């Protein structure tokens, strides 16, 4: 009997085909709606593999409901939705999808950075609304990027890819990381700073650190107060790394100049969210890795990871 692999979101066919020979694939067949918790737990009663996305909380309760589970293959590079320690206790292997999304996510970080600094959404909206009546000397003016300093908080693979793009913009590259990375300093001319110094010196701060117990609310009221009043904060990692209430206050009071956000403390956010009442903030719906090619590659990699474990082979990208 082939092992049951439960896939918690409708994925592209070519990703599903990766599993069809080796597994009995069961699928939550909707793309824009997460599987209800009770359905998920019920489906996992006899499943040996789970392909999850970041809306699924994999915790003690889920693991208890899934006695045969051997692998949780998350279709994301981040895995803060998974209690990895609990998985270890239950002998469940956890995998993620690094590398395949690095350049795509760095592109989006830059798109968001530029959109925020040059107020692209506000400008496009003005044209669409018929509000473009004349050329105006200071209308919709933003901030320069060229020649400024870029501060990267969390210098991993994506941080490096963001920094590489900054070279074309003549930027000074600064970073903070748990450990300094001399090889990156050499390759990209990046300079390591304490978090405190990074906050004070960066014109643009790009947050790329994973969400862990240590990084939750790493950027709060005190940290925002240290930033330049002309600074832009860009977050493309996980919302809870930033204290969102403090961020809203800082943006409202001009403590910093603007923010470009792809992630939030609680997703999705609705149209009444305080961040959306601000004119100096650009909000995207968690689309960092959202290109056809990359999402397909992530789906294929996640399914391949699960299949490998179920066949008794090594997963390609274990956590
Ligand atoms: C998306 O946010 C990911 O972690 O891949
Ligand atoms: C603007 O369009 C300029 O020519 O300065």
C-alpha cells in the first residue's frame, strides 16, 4: 500500500505529479482558502506525509492527531508555523524550501523598497483616480535611493541577494546578524554593525531575519526611535519581528519616513487596518516569492522532500 500524502493546498499539477507514483495523494482542492483545522486533523489520522503552507499550524495537537506522520514538508523557507521541537519529539522530519526563492524574494524586497521611497502606489492611484491635473514641483516627491546606506537585518541567503542588487545603486551596505559573516563582507563590501548602530546609520532598513523566540518584536518602540526620521523600514520576512502597534505610531508621528511591508503580525489584514490609513506606507499581501516559476519550484521541492522521506531516502532540504 502506498503511503498517504496529504497536501494542504491546491498546488500546480506538475508538483502533484512528483508524488503520484510513490504516494496516495490527498489534496485540499482549493487555492485561495486554507483547509479548516478539523478537516486537516481528520485527514491526518492515517497520513504519513503532510505538505503544509504557512497557514497551517503544526503543533503538539496536530502531531497527536497524526500518529503515522513521518514528514512535514513546508512550502516556504520560513517555518515559524511549525513547532520543530515537538516534531523532533514525535520523530517527524521537517523540511522547507530554501534557495529556490532567494532571488525572487530579493527582487520583491527591492520592488517594495523602490515603491515606498518613490511613492509608486500613491502616484499610480492619483493617475487612475483622475487626480493628475498638472506637473507639480514637489508633488509626490519621495526619497533618493542611489548612494544611500542599506541596512540588512538578517544576512542570510536572501540578505546577500538584496545586498548584491544594492551595488548597482551605489549604496553603502551595512548589516547585523547573529554572527558576523566575513565572507559576505569580502564579497560585497558589507560592514557589520551592532543592531543599535545599524538602526542609527541605515537610510533603508530591510528586515530579513526569521521569526524565532529571540526575534519576536525585535524592532519595537525603542528601536524605531533610534532610526533616522528620513529612514524607510522594509519588512519581507515575518510580521511579528516588528511591534506593529509601535510601527504605526512611528509612521504616524514621523519618527521614520515610511515603511514597505509584505508581512504583518496577523495575516491577512483587512481594509480597516491602521497601517492602511497611512499615506507613507506601502502594504503588499505576502507576495515575496510570488512568481509563477518560483512558486512552482517551491511546490515541487516541498512535494519531493515529502516523497523522499516516505521512500526512506534523505530529504533534499531538511530544516
Ligand atoms: C514565505 O514567506 C516563505 O517563508 O517562504
Ligand atoms: C521632469 O520631468 C524633468 O524633466 O525634470
